[in-house]
């Protein structure tokens, strides 16, 4: 038996491992120091009360014969799928219940969805990029076309008519850069995908952080997207489900390739490969889409927004270039004084005990840049911002 040899082509996942090793070594040498962690994209606030109450009720349901639930529908409970479609309707996007699929998280779907898109495909990935995009396609045996974005284009790439691809990954608001595609940018990509017959995998995991009214929350706000795009989203950052796990995928019935409905193919895939998301988790997720749940998660998101404001104010004071923060939970900055991204990591760790993420870990286009997450505790973020100003302002550090 020959295993999937594509695994041999995977590079070591050194980014967060190296961060962990460096911080561990530093704390071993300086046990009296406290770290201010703004690197990992994990939330710090607990689930909102509406969700907790729904989870408790669902657990109680499972304790009584008359309310017990076994297997759930593989594609999701109809009432939950309807609630998610209603959420989209609030953005002006009309979806049928059958267009919506529930999942255990966006990360799972971004890899699993390749099952219905075939193998040995040409995949366009804009870098800096979420590393899992690359690894999932290496495992699938796909040919990856890496397109670099940069400060000059605001880390927002436009299509190159000379390039051809079968699959296109777009993440907006973006991880790691925090950049957000305008409607004009999305229109260009939708037109391009329809023209060449490509399928866009639109990662909308951070759409709840958008505050500008003229920015699309969903790619389906762009005419023509239903014939070329699959949208994958999550409650991880929207509602603090990083440890609870819930997401949703939209595949419009209008989306066809090779005479086949991708929606019907995904139904068959889910009913073959899964037994559905648990009853308890689906009940908790449904609470997010209630008026009470929406109000409560907005309160939590506002905390992360204030964290972003602390960091953006510090960078503005220092004259350091950055993007993100306003419509996204990540801030992407240019390392001062032409430092490399790992050099800047070490500098912040040793001088002010602030931990971020080196941009090189998101592809070669990220070298010379650095990511801050805004998901930390407010007091820690405010202190980290103060330390940044004290350190870099005192040395005249600049990145212009």
C-alpha cells in the first residue's frame, strides 16, 4: 500500500511552534516577567449568555426521553439553516434553506470542500495567506499558484487576466492582513471567475467585524457570485465558538460545473462522510441568530474593537504603517527600521514582553511585516500599546 505521498511535500508547521518555543525559553530565563500575548487569533471573552442558556437547555433535553435527540440531519437542522438564511437576508442576500449547510467550523470546510472540486486542480492563493489554504491543497495534490500582495496595493490583489485557475481563495476581512476587499475588488474577482469557469472559495469568518456600510459582508452581495462562489463562515470569532466549534457553508443551487450541481454534490458528500453537528451545539449556535444573541455578541465584538483602537492609536503615534483593525480583528504592520519579521518578534519579546506573529509565517510576501491580534484581554492590550509607544517612540523607530 502506498499512502498519500503529498504529505511528504508539506513543510514543517514551524510558525506557532517557533513562537511557543521562543516564549517558553524566554519565560524559563525570566520567570518574573509577564507576557502580553497578541499573536494567536483565539478569543478571550466567554460565550454570551444567550448561547450558554441554550446549551444548558439542550443538555437538559438530552437527559429526558421525551426531548432526547439522536442523529441530527447531516446538513443541519432545518430551523437553524433557516435562521442562517435569515441572517443573510438582513444583508440583502436571498438564500434558500437548501443553500445553507452547517459544519463544525470553517477550517474543516475549507479543506473538506476540495472533495467536490476534484484533484490536480490549479489553485490561486493570495499571499500573505492563512497557512491552511496551502497545506490543504498540497495534501489534495493540487497545483498552487501563489500571487503576492503588498503595501502598494493595500494587500488587495486584483485578477491577472493572463493567469488561469480552477479554484480561487479569497479571505475578506483578511487573515492575516486585516485588509478588506471593496465591492469593486469583489466585482472584479466575480467577473473573472465566471469568465474562466473558476470557483471562488470565499472565507467570510471575520465578516461580523465589518463596520463600514459600503463594504460587503458576503460575496453574494455581488451580482453573479451565485454562479461562481462558495462562502464559508464560522462562529469562532463572531461569537466565541473557537472551543465550541460551529460554522456554516453556503453553496447556491445555481452553482454548477461540468453539468453537475455543486450543491447536490455537497449534500451527497455530507450524508456520506458525516453524521451531522451535535444537537447541543446546533442549539447553542441557533441562539446566536436570535435578537438577544446578536445584541450580546455585538457587545463582545465591541471589546475587541476597543483593543484594535488602542493598537492603532499607538501605531499612529509612532508613524508606523499598518492596515486592518477597523473592519477586522487583525492589524498588519510594517516592521520598523527595516527589521525582519522574526527579528522584530525577538525585539518585542525581549524588550517589552509583547508577543505578536511574524509575517513570514504567512508566506514570503509577509516578510518584513507583523500581525497583532485584537482578541486579548483589554487591560493587556492597552498595556502592550503603551509599551510599544515607550519602546519605539523612544528610539525613533519608524517604518514609512
